[in-house]
């Protein structure tokens, strides 16, 4: 077995701060970190033999550790949540006793901390893992949300009131959801989520992959019959790309990376448990936004790192949940560039959105994907669009509401999203809203041999679409690429709710193919 040693950072945190909050995406090793803190504060020195902390810690005191994993409160009624919270507390009351006069979870928690200190002579350590699990699914249920907040607020209030009895408090979660309202009393909570120093605290860094995990890489490469360098490139494409601060270390998603190394194959592990469900529910409350357009968004820190309950766009949840990450930071303008961290996340998002957008069975989708993939492999964009047009005609009429359809901007956004999702399912590289010097191309599709630049127009002409490609220079960035560059104007009629015309031209404007439909 191999162990990626981060115990020096754990020691630094434990001996530099008293109240610490860390937000990281799910399956990033937060619970393992919590268990490491627990073992350290319980004085289990033997577990750390040979690790960095052994050179730093000399005392190895044993503290009472109260460790709560709040994921058990997810999808609970307020009554069930209260019962489970009391059950968590009762586990420790077996060790430190209970005062029957303490009725509420908050009162019992307070008494527990006092008795732990009195009986051991050492201050208590509190670990709260996944603090936001209980409230994430209540974002659009105000009554239940307020009730859950009240329950948790009393519980968390104890952490501030009983500070003199506490040695260390460590809280983890995925998002900053409701942080202001739940932790409002805990104003000395120190957030390390976006500090360069701790950017590699959870996850696997590039350096760790190249050193500690090098034997695993060599075994993985041998199993796939590729070189170690090719293995590094493949893993980087699929699982790397996370950055959590201005000068963050390069971080791989640990769950996916370690599964890939163990299974000796490359697939989409992060989404196995249906992680997009809560995200899709969230997006349904923001139908005016195309989440794929946020890949490449430039924003201030306030725009994407705020509590989700205060957000007017899906971006904070997309970032805090790990669907978007920091790609770059412009210090002069104080602007962050966000985007998908890697291929696994991008394809997982596409897969989730395909189920959301396309209410059809898998066989029908697979048939479409196969037909379009074969057409694009031949460089036949016209055939691919023909297949796409037939597929759109089969979609349920109410897939986009009448109210949304009446807004021209939303109609265009819907089709850009639909086309992006379908082409992304082909394993070709697809981008939307691609920047050039003078504007943004609607869709750019890249295959091994071709680059297709598409402009979509609702209730407008293909001439207008192609003129925009030329006037804004959308195809210019690809002229020196070496692949064949093709431009395409696509016209969509609101009455027919489908593609009614396209014109495909070469890089010089010569018409390759044109199709027009009456209905």
C-alpha cells in the first residue's frame, strides 16, 4: 500500500488555528482528512510512524474527540434529523455521561463538551464532516430549510459559546451554502478553502503523482500497453485540472484517479453515484442559463464564491461542487477564469444534461450518436446535421416551455446547449461561445481531421450567420491548425421549432453543401 503523506499540513493547521473551515468537492478526501485529525488528536502515535508529523509533534497529547458526520441527516424530515443528531450525541454520552435535564441537541452537545473536559483534563476537539449535507436538498423548500437551520444553528452556537473548552474545531463541506445564516455567530471561523498554502491538502498533486504514486503509474501503463509518459498524459486529461486558489497546486480528483489506477482503466468514476441529480434540480430553477456557457467565464471572486442561497446564477454551485474550477487568475484586473477541470467532469455534465434535455430512450440516443459520429468521421457535416434535425423533431414538444420559447435569447441558448450536448456525446471536442478577437462563435466542433465553426440564428438567415463568422473572425484562430476548417450557418425557425436551413462553406467561402426545409 502507498500513502500520500500530507500530515505536515495537518499539523500546521492543528497548531496554527482554532476554528477551521474547508470546502472541497465531494469525493476529494475530506472524510479521510477528518479521520486523520481524529487519530492525531487522540494521540494514536503508532499510526503515524514514518510520516512527516513525527518530526514535528513531540507531545502527542490525548484529547477527547467528538466527530460528527452529518451526511446522515441528508433527506431527513426535521423530526428525523433531530433524532439522528441526538443519536450521534448519545454515542459519546456513553463515554462521558448525560444530564437528563439537557433536552435539546444543543444543550446535550454543550453538556457533553463540559463533561469531556472535566473527566479528561484536556480540551475537546470537534470535527464536523459534510456540514451542508442536511440542507443542500432543501434550497427550494423554504419552510423545511428554516426549520433545519434553526436546529443546526443551536448546535453550532455551542462551538462559539464553549470556546474555552475547545482545543480545535474542524468543519468540512462541499459548498458555502447557508454559511452566513448558520455560522453567523461563529465569526472566528477561519476559511482555508482558497489559500495557496493548503490548495493541495485534499486530492493528489502532480508532484505526488510523479513521486509517491509512480509505481502505480507504471503498473497502469503496463496494463494498457502504453508508456508511462502516455499514462501521465491520459490521467491528466481525465482527472487533473483542479485549482482552488490564485496560485494553486495542480490537483487531481483522488477518487477517480485512484480507481483508475486500481482498475487499470480510464472511465468516468466521479459520476457513478448520480452526482448530477442535485445539480440538475438546481439548474431547473435557473432555466435562463446555459451551464456549459460558464466554461471559460471570467468573474470576480465574489461572483463565484458566495453562499449558494444568495446566488443569481448556477455558477457558485458549479464551482463549489467541482464542476468548474479556477483556470487562471488575472491579478491586474482581479478576475478569475473558470472552466471544466477535465474531460471526466465535462462528459459527466454532458451526460447529466442529455438526460435533462432529451426525454428519449438510450437506444434512440445511441443510434443518433453512432450515425452522427460516422458522418463527422467522414467530414460530412451535412449528414450529421440531417441526423440532428430528425432527432430534434422527435423531442417532446414541451421540452422548452412556451414562456422560454418566446424569449429569443432563450431559444438560441436552448439550441446551442442541445447541439453542444449531442456533439459532445460523439467524443469530439465541442465548445460553445468560443472567444475570438471581436466576439464569440456559437459552436466549434473539432475532430481529428476537421474543425467546424457554426453560428446559429433563430428566425434569421444563414447569410447573416455566415457573415457574422467572417466579420467577427471566428475561424481565424484555426487557420494554422492543419485541420480542414469548415464554416456553417444554421437557421432555426421558431414556428417549426427546428433547423430549417444550413449552408456549409469552406474557409474561403465556397459553398460545400446547402439544405433548406419547408417544415
